[in-house]
């Protein structure tokens, strides 16, 4: 039994590519980020457990993720699957999977090859609930007000990742951020805290007001993730600095424990 000291709730694995090749129709080609490197990162951070999110660059090939979950009792998984998936959802918890991931994003980026849509989520949600799984969605504060009621009405819990891609320029009082805070307050929606991807080159401190607002909205529905290996961010942050920000922005030790330990155990364990 692995002693639980804390959770990183969002990371990705890639490779080694000789053993786990990427999908041919992927939209990006990342550098390798292996199981061994991730376990070393957890040790360096003083964390015991991690949640691996299946990346779209692997399409419907879950071999790497299932291999990692079988090999490491301290890991849980989130996979991407569309409504026509042939996966036996009822068997996934036994394999370490806790959620399916979907995307509904604004702007030219939108959804991309290998992702699953909001429509896929709405179709699969009853099956997720029956299988004891939750949904994870990559969305943003621009479109969240349009889909908030739909998310809150789903029969399974929903986790929003990347802090709903908040806009620093729009601020905490924007309609999108106020929707985030309202959803957290319902207790039906969870949030993954990790601000750096939304800061567009600004100092990490620019993310503090958004972090503090989300934690205050419902401290029992927030977890934290590294987003390692920091795909397509240049320069990539030092992962230890991200954890240091969490501790600085949440100085209360009991609240840190809820975010890093108690909440993720309730969601993933």
C-alpha cells in the first residue's frame, strides 16, 4: 500500500515512442514524457499519487495509460472516448480509470483531432453515472455561461480542468468567472487548480485572484494538478514553482490538505 501524502491530479505521459507510438492523425507531436520521469517528479514534489489524463495525440489507443495504471498502484486515469466508443465503461474503475474527458472550447482552437465533444458527454453521462465514473471537461469562461446549466444537470459529477481557461484581462468579475464560482457553489462541479496556462506569459502571481476566488467558492470541490509536462508552453514553468504557488496562495495548512489530499482521495480513490 502506497502511503498517501498528496495528489497531482493532472499530468500526461508520452512514450517511449518505440514502445508506445503516437496516433498517425494527431494534431501535435510532443517530446517523450515517460512513466519513470513522472514517478521521479512526484517524488521530487513530495507527492505520492498522480492522475494521468489520456492525451489526444494517442487517439483511441489507450495502451500506454492502461500499462501505467497496471504497473503503478499510485496512479489513476482519465481517458478520452466518444459516444460510439466500444469500451466497456463498467470495467474501467477496476483498471484504475475514474473519468472520461471531453472538450467544449471557444475560438479558432475549438476541439481537435482525438477529442470528444459536449454532445458525446451528454450521450455518455448516464453510462458514466452507472459505471461510477465522472466527466472531465476542458472548456473556458467564454463559452461556459452557455453550457453551465447543461453541465449542472448531468447525472454524473463534472470536473472542469485548467481553471476553465479564465481570462486575466476579463478579471474575476467577468460573467464567465462568476459562472465558474456559481457552479462550484452548487457542489455538482469540481475544478482543477493550475493557473499558469491561462496567464499568457504573465508572472504566476497574476493567477492568484482566480485561485483564491475558486477556493473560496467551495474548498471541498477543488483539486490541484501540475499539467506536466507543460505541453506547448514556452518557456515551460518549473513544476516545483507551481506547487509553491499553491502553498503561498493557500497558506492555511488544513486547506492545503483538503486540496492536495482529502478532495482528490474523495474524487479519485
